[in-house]
C-alpha cells in the first residue's frame, strides 16, 4: 500500500485549521464520495489554494493562467505509478503573477501540532509567489550532481533530494507553488537535462523502415504499413490488465531534432560567438595554386552555401547525433531513404530560416543552415545519394564516367574521364521515384542513379557535394591492399630462411621501432597476416610512414641493396598472377608514401594537392606494369585533389572523428534487445555524455586554467599545470653543474642588455644566480603534443624530436627543459638538446630522393654536444628505428618525423642550390 499522501479538501478535511489534510489516494477517493466538498460563493477568491488545484494535470490550463475564479472541486490524486514522484505544474503567466501570494521564509506563530505529513508553509495573502525558489533549485542541482558525478544510485539520489525538501518543509520555507518534485528522473526533466526529452521514438516498418511518429501511429486504421507493396506490420495489439488496448511497436528508431538541438546550442554561453562570419571572405581564393588552405572554410563549396553566416565548430558538445539506425544488417536504399527523411525535413525548414533565442540577445534571431558535404564511406555514400554501387559494371564511381574495366587500365589514371553531370543525375532520379521496378532498374543500369530523399533539398548536387573519405579510401583501401593483397598475398615476405628470412626481419624491425607516446602502436608480431590485428586506419597510416625503411630492411642483401629478383615461394602454394620482383615493387612504393604524406597535411595548397595526386597516379600505373589487380579505391583516389579544392584539407572532413564517436558508442553497456531498443540506449547515452561534458566544462576551475594558459601561451607552448620549483644549477644534471655554463651563455645572448655574469664572477653586471634563475620542467606541450626530456625518467619515449634550423630539420634528443628568468624580464622556456650525429660517409638509401618529403633522416648512434635552443624550434616528434649497416659495419638510427601540420620545409623538387 502506498505511503505517499496528498491534499484532501473534502467537507470533513476542510474543517482543519489549514483548510485541508494530507491523505492517501484511496482515502481521498472515499472522502470525495462520502464528504462532498462545500461549494464556495462566487465572490470568494480561490487563489490561495492554487497549488492544490493544479495537482491534476500539468498540461491543462490552471486557474492562475486563465485569470478567472472557479468553484472549488475535490482534489483527485494524479494517476501515476506508486514509485513515481513527478508532479508537474504549469508556470504562472507574468500578467497574473502579481495577484498570487508569496510564502515568507519565516513561519507564523505556532499552531496546533499535527502529524509530520501535515506540516506545510503558511501563505500570506499580500505577498507575491516567486516563480522559482533558489533553495529548491539548489536541491535539484545537488541531487543531479550527486548522481552524475558522485555515482549515487537513483534511489540514493532520490532519498537525498527528499531529505533536503523535508528539512525545508520543517523550516517552513518550502514553496507550495510550483509544487516541488521528489524523484531524480523528474528532477532531470525539470532542469531540462533529461535525455528522453530530446529523443523522438519513431515506429518504423520492419520491412521498408517507413517512419511514423507516435501521433501518426495512433491515427492509422490498421497495423499494416501504408507504403504500397509493403507487407510489413508496424505494431502488435494486446489488452492490458485494465482492459485497455495497447499498441507495441515491432521496431523503433530514435531521432533527435536538428532544430531543437540548435535551439539548445544557441542558448549556451559563447556558442553564438563561435559562429564564423564568412561574408567578408573573398570566394575562390584557392583558384590561386599557391594559396594555402587551412580549414574547410577555404574550400569552394563553403562560399556556395545558402546561409548568411557559416559556422565552424569542432567540439563534442556541438556534434548532433541525429539518429542511430537499427541493425544488425545494413539498410538498403529504400530503408536509408526513410531513415534520412525526418532530418531532411528539418533541414528544409532551416534552409528557409528558423527564429531562435540566442544567449545574451533580447530579440529572436533568424538561424539558417545548409548542407555542404556528405561525408561517409563509399558504400554508404552511394546508398545515401541513390547512385549505383561501387561494384557496378558501368557506374562504379560517383564522380566520373569510368567503368569497371578501366580501373585496371591506364585510362583510369590519366585524367581522360568526364565528370558526372549532377543535373542529369537529378533529372533521372526523379524519373525513377514513381517508376515501376523494371523502369527503376533500367534507369539504374543506364544512368547509375535512383531516387534519394536528399534530392528534394534545394541546392543539393549528388556528385558535387559528396566527399570521398580519405581515411577509408587510402588507409583502409589502398594501403591495406598493398600489404594484404600484394606483400602478404604474394608471399613477398615469406618465412623461408629462418632468422634471416624476410618475415623474421619484418617482425624484428616492427618490434624495434621506438614510437612517440601519442602515436598508436602497431601490434607486435603481425606475422604477415597470421595475426591480422591491423584493423584500424591509424595503424595502417603509421605502418605506411615507416614502410620504406622496413621493406628495405626485410629485402636488403649483403650490400644493403634491394635485389632485382623475386623472393622464393613457399612449397605447395599457387604462384601469384602478378610480378613479385622486389626492386620493381619498391620503386612504386615511395610514390604511394610520398603522395599520402603530401595529401594528408593540415595545410595544403592546390599545387601541392595536384602533386600528391600525381604521385598516387604514378603508383597505380607502376602497379599496372607489374600486373597487380587494382580496386575502385585506386581510381577514386584520382579525385582527391578535386575534393581538397571543394572542401579544403582532408583533415577538415575525413572520418577519423566520427569513427572515434562510433568507438565511444561501442563501449556502452546495453541489454541486447533488438527492435531498435539497443539504438535507443546508445542515443540516450550519447545525449547524457554531452550533458556531462557541458557540466564539467561550465564554470569549472580547469576550464579557467585552460583559458588562461591559452591566452598566455607563446609559440603554442604550454607548461605543466603545477608550477616548477627553482633548482640549484650547480647541483643539477649529470655530471652536476653541466647546465649552468651553457644556460649562462644562452641567456647572455638572449638578453644582452642585462650584461649577465656568473654568480662567482667579480665583473660588473647582473649576477646569474645558480638557485634563483631556472626552474626544471618535466615536459612541455607544443601544438598539443607532449615532449619530455631524459632528466625525467618517465618521458624518455618523448625525448626525441625534430627541431627547425632555417629550412632544414635536425633530429635531436632533449636532455632537459628549463624556464629561465632574470629580474623582471618575461620568463623564457628553452631546451637543452643533443643533435644526432650524421655525415656524408653514410651510404645512400633507396628513399633518398624523397627523404625530405617523407621526413626520413639517417644518423649514427652518437649524440653531439649539449646546446640550448628555444622550445619554439621544436617542430614535431619522431619515430626512431635502430638498424645495422652492412657497408659501414656500424649501428645507425633512422628517424621518421610525425608532422602532418604541413609539408616538409625542404621541397623535394629543389636541388642543392635551391633552383
């Protein structure tokens, strides 16, 4: 039996001094029949009992909002579950707020003592009722914080909330209107952070996935799907214990409204300021072949959007997860059209402008939105656009008229194709919309297109606005093809030869690489496909970076040269149908490495993009010379330069970020229920994750520290959060005092006006005290990457880096990091480094022609003398590969830079004279 009590205003209970008594729901129902309430005269004001009258339905009009006097009715408890505490009330209109009483914090004179549940605040008739009680609001916030961050259970958080409200009730400060809520879930709803408020559960047909809102579902005359020729059943009907007919959807799909999400975003402080106004930008700047593009707003399509201002945002809280499609199978074209339909309708509204509230603005603002790019992998792109699949005989490419035969001929890589005509595709797409199935197949065969819901968006061009994802095409496509199909599948790294076999050499060199700490490690002992754990795109990217070195190490002969022969084949295997000549294949691989290195840069010009694409074309042509079968990814990569011109650098639109979001959703625990309930759990978790991120970022001390460091940072260098202590330079280092003379000499050249002298010198000048000028840093962050030093035992992996010296890069080992300061000058951050020794006696390597572009440097295993350089010279981290030279009979270090901020400072087209 329920122990919750509610106000009873029957004829008997109204005789209480307070005018009512708290009773259970069963007693209230009996009193309403046995003791009908006494009707008040028309002139009696009933506003004092407004809180009791509003207990019925939060969605219906209240007496305050109507501004009229009503006869008092018996109070009927709300029809809720026994364990539900949520009692929603409408907010009062401002025009009637002055007529309402307000409860004072101080109680009146003691009245007759009643039971605990009859304690209530006493209202004064001449005071205004507040719209929000700060004490109650604070109790709500503490409850949610305890659940979200304190890891309290729902029941524990609910009990904490009720304890706080009971204390306010005993003190007489608990407001009666709006009625406080007493459950955690209702508290989140009241604060606007309940994930269920943002999700619309569409009932979808299990066959065609046609979407129906809950209101549309109720209006259907039968559970059959309304789509012609569809045999799907939308829901099952059954009768509950109360005899009520209940509809249960067979399959659901959760959606989040784009418009509602944007409304929420624009009410966040600072969001409107993050909108980038491009109206003053000059369109077509990348028509200049040497113009360096840095982001998506430098692309051509950015300035063709139909919005007045365009927005550039890259934080997790600004990502809208519009829907999660149900599994386990991938949707077909018809199903994916129905999945995109709700978001497409919202986008059509946003293209015409929607008025929204903006934080800090008094007037509503017109918010416009437009679609710039469809960025997804190749199969999904073809389905969303309604184009033929990538294995279609006549239309495998969504950007040109290449057929499946030309993929393995030079015609697919010499720019002899013709780009797709978007308007012809749209024309045929709408022909296919209402055509018979036979006509739809004929249009697909002849024109390579079907109807897509995206085509109803004004300004949408299926080929021009589709982005070829660099990550899937290059890393998971071409590079994976090189290793799995050619190197591993062609037995070019076989295990014949024992410990000196190419297979063993390949494994040894992979395991010996010293990677920076922020770089994804490659799995050890990949064994040429026996341990096929190389499934991620960033792993293929890392492997390609060191591919010229590891293949040279695996195939080299006694003279450190790659033999012009084929490796021996293992017994009892079928010989591959392409050439396995090591020297010929190695000639092609630097083309691939160089092209990917150029195209995958943070900043790039069109001249560099076309150069990178030409390297990819040369690689594909070399593979054709070796009779290596190519795939659609090889031909599609010939459009990369056009993609960069339309959308800017690939860093702005490739799918690494979205794959990371998918990884976050993979970690969500769910009950495994099908029918769309798993997807609902995932979307609910996504929204709660964003709410949690916002709660952490807003008003936290860490945010203030990060903002301060961002404003105070010089040369994109950030220091550790903890302030370093002053050290004694005479006792620091190994041997002790080794850093003092070189720091004194460096600071003397840095601040010549100070006339620095040693602390034991008798000369005139500013003394450079051994224990008052330097602080030892454990690490620094430059451009977001951490660099350590050998003085910190935990940072050895990050102690190697490339520093810039003019137009060249030099590999160094960072010995120590200091922040030095004398008198009142601004402190300066510097690094003590030792250069890796190199000379002209090191023999030539097969990648030397592309070494500057690939960022490969060879040196001895020796370090030069210590020197001090500013940390602004640090360019990028590096991977160190130890090898042994058969020619020199010495150990060498091969270092490979991990810089994707731009192309290497040395141009591979320049000679020694720079001509």
